C-alpha cells in the first residue's frame, strides 16, 4: 500500500457486497469472502498512474449467490455499477452497468488471493482482474479519446488466458450465451467496426455532461451527436451488445437531459430512440410532458 502521508491511493474504491439470502449456508464464509474481495479490488495497484484519494473510481460490485454445489464452489450473478463525477457539479453519473450471470468460482475461507499479471491462477482472481480493467477502461474512456483501450486490451488478455486454462463459463466465444458474456463484451469494445462507441463514451461525458452546468445548450448538442452515432452503430449492427449496454446504463439520465431541450431537439431525440431502443419509448416520451 502507498503510505497515507503521500496523499496517493490505489485506483478503485469498490464496494463489494455478497447476497447469499437464496441459500441456506454458514454466513461466516460470506463475510470473509466480502472482506477478501474488497481488499483485492481496492488495495491492488492496477495502473502506473498516481491517484489522489478523492480521484478513486467509485463502483459497486454486488455478487448474488444462487447456489453452492460443493463447500468451496459458488454459483453467482454479478451486478456491477461504475460511477463518475461530473465537472463543476455535485451530480454523479453511472458510466456503465454490467450484469454477468456466469460469475462462478471456488473459494475457501482465508483464501490467499494474489494478483499476478499475465497469469491465470484461478477463476475468481481472473474474474476480479477482468472487471478491474473493465472499470478502468470505461472510466478512462470518458476522459480522453480512446483512453480506455489499453485497459480493455488487458481484459482481453485475461479472456485469452482463461479460455485456454479454464472450463468455466463466460470466457468462450462459442458457449451458447449469444453476445452477452465476457468474451463478447471485450471483443465488441476492441473491434474496429465499433470504434465509434469510444467516441460516444468520450463526447457524451467530457463534452456533454461535464459542460452541462456551464454550457447546457452546447452540452446537449454534443450529446445529440452521440445519439446520432449510436443510431449509426445500431443500423449497421442491430442488437449490438454495446448499444444495449449503453442504453441500459443511460436511459434515465437521457430523459433528464433532454427534458429541458428545445422542442425540435426533443423530436429528433425521440425519433432516434424509436429507431435504436423502441422498447423504452414510454419512458422517453415523458420528455414532452
């Protein structure tokens, strides 16, 4: 750990919670698991950058235990939320929401968990390493063009290692989960066909939300540009994982942003949403009220 007197800190401020209410089991192991996973995410150094304490990336990692087939094996779902502050405002945006229903691993109380880069030790550390880099990738992508790519590449390395070393689900391209597993998330994020998504992440946050307090009309124009880019992505790649991920994350926020837009902008926004995310039109239509 960095000495507290230096004022520096690790990159993540990750709140790990374990929901084991669905199974009958000794709760001691889950308390130990939560503490151990929290230490692993928050005390490892994931980048070469220096973070001040207030700059740490806040995130929630909720692990829902659905079964325990053996004393040391846990079948779980993961819900991940990553937060980002906005400039000159108290508002905090969610940069990404990820759900993973193949989050399963072996664990014993007081298990030693050591981060070793470019090595597959076990499925649990591989999962945590993967999502640490996903968190970093989405955060960095909102501050600089293509800023998340180096971290998404590290996550891809973990996918490659886990695919060859493990039989666990979620890592393989061909396992009957469609495009919603860990392999396809990283494949999409690094596929040159979808590079416009990185522009969306940067422009939406840095030129949009960060300017909303001082230049709201300019900020909305930038965010409208990102909606047009998402429409282009959707038309050439229907049901793309990144499109679903973006709107699952940003639906509520978009309604708040465009509720105060000019009427013509509201109409354009609704036309785009009808094209890219029609299932939520009742929510989007509320901007006209």
